[in-house]
C-alpha cells in the first residue's frame, strides 16, 4: 500500500551528524518540520553496528547535540584515561541519542521518525521511503530541502567483510566478536592499523593476553594526537590553549612539511607508536599517553602492506609473506572508518543540504553550524562561503589542509555578527567548552585567547608556501 507524507526537511539518516543538525534546526527555526529516515531501528547511525567495547576517543563534552549534555563533567579516576575527562561508551551514546529523540524531538511535535526504512529518489525528483519490515512505500513531499547525512559512509568491521581471502578453517572474526571468545588461542593477530585496530590491541592486553602472543598487521603507521591536549574546562585550559598555540607556531615557523611534522612532534602536538618509523597516514586518531605506552608493548608488528590472504601456515601481504601459527585468532579491523575523499559537493546545493565537515574534524559541530546558517541566511553563495568543506584526512599533509580551510572558515565566522555571537554561546564549539568555568576576571586566560588569534594569523600567512609543497 502506498501512502504519502509531507515535511519541510527530509533528513536521510539518523546518525550523530543528522541528530546534531536537526537539534539546531528545531532551536533556530520555530516552525520547521522534519522527517528522519534511517535503516537502523534506533537513532545513532554506525554506533548501532560498532564493537561492544567502543568508546568515544574525545571527551564526551565535545560530543552530542547542542541542547543536551552527554558529559557528566567528571574525570576518570582509573584506567588508561585516568586524569582526563570521561569518554562515553557506545551504549551510553546510543542511549543518549534515543533520549534526544524521545524527550526532545518527539515532544516538539515537529519531527517524524521512520526507523528500519530506506530512502530512494524516484522519477522526476520524487522522494520515496520504504519500510524494511513491512515493505510499505510512502511518497514524501519535501517543501524545503533534503538533508543528506550519509556522505561520511562510516564503515565498521561488522558490516563490511574483509577484503582479503580467508582459507577454510581459519578463525577470523570482526572486532565485534572478540568479547565472545570461547577458548584461548596460541596467537592473536589484529589486522588493521587504524583506531579500531588500536582499540582491539588495547582490549586484548586489558583482558589478559600477553603482548608476546599478539601480532599486529600495520599496513601504515599513523600520526596520533594526545588526548590530554584537547580537554574542556578551566582546569585544563592552559594545556589545551597551549597546544593550539603550539600548532599555530609550528605552521608559522615551518620551512617544509618534514620540518612541520618534526616541530609538531617536538611540541607534543602529534605522536607516533614507533619513533623509528615515519608515519604515512593521518586520520585524527586520539590516544592517551597511557594507551600509547600499552600499544608500544606489541613487538610483533608486521609492516608489509595490506593483507591479501590468510592461509593456515602463512599470511600473504602486499610486500611478502610471513609464517603464521595455525592456532591463531585473526581479528579483522580493516574497514575504513570514514570513506575518503568526500564527494565534491557544496554543503548547500539547491534543494539539497550535504552534511560535510566545515571545521577541523568536528562533524557534529559542523552539522549544527550548517543548520544555523540554513535558518538565518538566504543567499546560497554566502552560505557556502561560511561552510567551505574541510576535506577528510588520509595522508599526513592533510593535517595542514584541514587547518587551512578551518582557519579560513573561522575568519569568515568572526566577520559575520550573527554567527560570531551564536558561536560564543554554542555548547559544541570547542572554544566554548574550553572556556567553561573560566572566570570573567581571569585576565591571563583571555590574554592567551588573544595570543591564539595572533598565532593563527601568523600560521595563515605561512600556509600558502607550505601547501605549495604538497
């Protein structure tokens, strides 16, 4: 049976960025109606498919929607995040987004939610939603815009099988399944060097697997960020702002990309697992110093490119073969978290809005800012100028490209009175979170804020020369 629906905004996906967009849209536009469509049975997007021990990699204070806190603003007293602000678990994140839907979106009377449904675009630009359970199709009339929140195309091992061959009889599981191990193995091999692979290695160590029984297939070494450098609140203000200033100084002083990363490492802005290996990737992975120390305990690290095949007695890699114990549990962590590159689309594209990053790896902030601009500006060129897309990172040089676009966007936000005022009070703004608890008469901290602005200007002046070397 076919039915029809009407809405101002059709939001495709109910993941984190979509939730952040809708939250701000409801606040900034008192009349707008929204229809959200997602294949999952509850909001939260890829969090529904993530491994059970997943946690945020950044403090919870920087995450979520603007209208509702996720963080309890308490620091961890034990564990590998000791002394730093808490990291919400995947279960907590899912519960949080469900509460946002149930306790904020629904009571507004302006949000319709179609879980377990897929969106498709029909002939002549029509919009259709089909239930994955009943099969019912509904035509949707969109009065204003379609909001595409699927561009990140986040991939997790449970939904993306390995791209390498696995011989019969080999025990190879996605990272989601390792908490359900039924027996000990002689060896454990983690396939993948991204943040999921790091989490798997840490889980094995914390759950009693001796480091010498763990092998780590690391196709590419990555530059990492120190979580202690990005903490909210007045207690950690000096270190957080100091780290930001240090990054700007590194950009301003650098004579080449090699020199830049040397300066960043010297200042503690970036780190690497093995100091003798030059990283070839950067994907904004964040770890604590304690986590880094544990990762360095793994000595059997295989750097021979991507896995091509796993056989009973050997692993075939892009650059050769290594022998393998037949009693090995292979843990697949090879799915890329974020598809790169993002589509070459503007954020505002006629009757479509593409939720893409507009600040250095802050997708939820970016989605909320996009909603604010949608509600308060009308000229598409001006809107896109305020929301120039920050590319998703892959290579180390992308660290610099992300900063270049972010600094340019930030300068435009400061020049727009409405955006500037809104950002000064916006919860998801990292500067707002960093200033939380800072007293109005604490002149030293405000001096540091001004210093950061000046250093950002010096960095921007040197960016063209560094970017020309990429």
